[in-house]
C-alpha cells in the first residue's frame, strides 16, 4: 500500500512538458521556472511520450548535467521534451555526420574537423563580409519606403547569406535549399510539408558535393571534401546540420534582440550614446532572451546522484537554459535587461562538449547587424503596438513570426 501511495505522489508531483509554454510576458520564461528553481531545481517532468524524467532549472545543475559524461545526447534512447509538428520524435540510431546527437568519441571526431572553422579569429575575419551583407539588407529595407519587417527583410536573409557563404552553399540557388530550415523550424508547419523540402535540400547538397569536388572554393564544404575523411553521406548530413542549426538560432536571436531593445528604451539609448557598449549588450541580450528554449536534454547512462535525487539509468533530464540564465544565485536582478552587467557564465550557447560550435560567428552577425540598424535608422521604432508583435513560443526556439518597424 505504501508503494502504491508513493507512486501516486511521484506522478502527481511531476509537471507536464506543456507547462513550459505558458509565458506570461514576451521576454520572460514561464513563471513556473522561478518557483521550480527556488523549491525543487531538479523536478520530475512528464515527457510527451509519457516518460517521467526530470527538468533542471538552476544554473549550477544545468552546468553539472551538461558537463557530466554520464549523461548522453544520443537519439537512440533519449526522450524528447517537445513534439515536432504535433508528432512524437522517435528514437533512431546515429545518423552519420549528424554529430549533435552523438557522444564522444564519435562526436569528438566529427567536431574536431570543424573546430578550426569557427574560432574567434576566423569569425573576426568574416566581419567585413558580414558588414557588406548587412549593408545589402539595409538597402532592401530602405527600398520598402519607411517601414519594413525585420524578420523577413533583414534577420532571416542575413543569417542565410552568412551561413551559405561560410558553408559553401551558392546563395543564388537558395530556392533549392532555403525552404528546408524555414519549414523545419516552424512549429506551425505540417508534417507533410517537412519531408519534401528536406529531401529537396539533401538532393541539392549531394549534387553540390560533386561540384565542389571538381571545383573547390574557399569554404567549409570544399575543405572537408579535400580532407577526405568523410563519406558523401557524412558530408551531406554535416552541411544540413550546420545550416539548419545555424539559421534556426541566429536569425531569431537577431530579430528578438531588436524587439527587446526597441521595447527597453533606456537600454537602447545607452547603446546609441556609446556604441562601445554593443559587445556587452549582445551578451546581455543573449542571456536575457535565451532563445534556445526547450530542447536541451541529456539521458543518464547510469544511475547518477544529483541534487539529493537519484536519476536512474535511462532517465532523461531536460536542462532549461532560460531558467539557468535567470538564476538569481548567478545573476543579480536577472529579470532585468541590463547591458552594463557582468554576463560571464551565461549559458545561451549551452555548456560542455556540445556547446554551440558557431557561437563566435553568431556574435559577429548580432553585433554587426544591430550596429548597422541603430546607425542607419536613428528613428527606428515598432510599427505596431508592443503586444501586437506575433511571437513564436512553441518549438525549440523562441522566435518572432514578424517584427514590423518604421523609421
């Protein structure tokens, strides 16, 4: 009888994954994260497939889970904390080249091939090219007259152009691959829409590999082909990973950052008054917004004692980066956007061996993009009421459907 009673308590104490989506404010994570972090920073959570796992909401626990080799990121035995297009994400064996869902040593082998491509120095060398692309998108906005959409006219095309050039995708042929990351990152997409655009993109990548093999250029794909360590299947999947992951985070981060600055007029004024504060502003915006919402998770490879609990082998732990970045034990007054704060240790790019590979390039895009918008449009403002800006709350990334502005 005691066992039955404890099982009921165990289940009733678990929160539902759906509660994550109940935002109370445009820029704030769900309020439940604050209470969880204070009362039980490692809490039971019922996953979409019925698995009763865990969710970690403190900065300390987030770092512990993401740096502990006893936790896996493999898709073979994990439980996804979100649904995709209304469907459960099935377990699957490792996909060659898709190293984001691998553990060492396989993850290490693939990632090492790309580490040199995304150093701070390499990203800095891209600055002039990014500036040129930003100037082109500024011109597109001006062509609209005195109003434009930051998402459609600036953030998305800029992120796609930068990634295309770095990876080696011909932007002039973007109609053959650009729909795939857009559709796959849209939680409102229909399941039947995803397969065709994904297959179209993969078919183009395979064709492109053959072209690059014959006529290599100065890009990641050409260098990986010349290196000779990867099969065509691995190359194709690695291109898909770099494009989809990079586009799906960089474009939303830029658009939501513009939205946040336009709303926080004192912070916007401070950046305008002293452009040298922009680097700090970018880091604070990354922390404050934390667009990577709900798909950071790890599965225990063995029983692990954590925060006084035993996470059993096979249990999945979701790590809430938005909650970790709003932990008052790490950041004073964390619910405030403060470009003057010390943001060291923020986890917007994750932590541990899976920390975002392209974070240096993302910072360049954010810094150059924001700088140009503020400089070129001194009267930039929202073209609709604050509450009318359409948000994209479900899915793995916090994003905007559109951001109408005028000047």
